[in-house]
C-alpha cells in the first residue's frame, strides 16, 4: 500500500515536471512563432535594385557598389590616384543613372541630392580627409556600435573596400536626387524584363 502511494506520488511528480517543462519550452518557442520578413525577398539583383530605388534609402547604389569589392582602379578602368569620387560616379552610371557629379572631387557630392540628418543605408557619405579641399566619399552600408559609418568606397587601401570611418569626419550624408533614383529604377526594370525574356 505504501509502495503504491509512493509510486503514484513519484509518477504524479514526473508528469507534473514534464508538463511544466513542456509549457516552458512551448513558451520559449512561441517567441519565434510569428516571425515574418520585414521586407520582401527579391529574386534577382535587378529586382532588388528596383525595389530599393522605390523606397527612401536608395540601396540600389549599395547593391551595385558591392559587386566591385576587392577590385582596384585599373580593373575598373578608373584613374590610379585619388579615385573615390570616380568610383562613386562609376557606380551611379552602372546602376542606371545617366550622370553623377561629373567631378573627380569627393566634396562635389555635398551638393548632389538631398542632405540627410544622419546615416542611412544606401546614402552617400562625404568625409573630410587631409586638407580643406580634400575628402573621401562612399556609400553607407550601416554603422558600427559607436555610430561610425561603414562605407563601401573606392580608393580605400587602393581598392574598393568596406571600412568603418570616424563619424566626426563626416561632412554630410546625401541621398541621390529623385531623378537619379528614377533612372536606376527604370534600368532595373528593363534588366528584369530582359532576364525574363532570356529565360523563356
């Protein structure tokens, strides 16, 4: 009799513990039950560029710039010296924009488009470097833990590279003009149609 009561008590405790454990696990897993993508998943680079060009941020330029990471000026057909602005204009043209600033000066981008009050993915960052007329320009990929911009830029260690820069050196963040974003979106749509036709 005592053994059956003890066995029953042990069995009851095990079931109770298992239920509590299952409930805790279910509660933990429930946190991930309703996860949905925050933005649409693009099926191609052209579609991604088109999508990005339709929203504030113009990340289409970033997508284009990322294609050339690790390349040097010679590989891109750009001047060998002081070519960060050349790379920025190159990216704008390759992404579908008819023209950038048409200047080799990084600071020429200070007047290119709309100035922002802080970093934004796909924005153009203009930084001071060296003398009062010198600078550096790149496309914002994000920020580090201290709020310093992480840029994809040309002439960074003599190549296209991702690097973090001190936020104190930022002169401005700008978004390309609306007409440039429209041109890029149009080029992306045309590329998507071309790819569909080739796939048929």
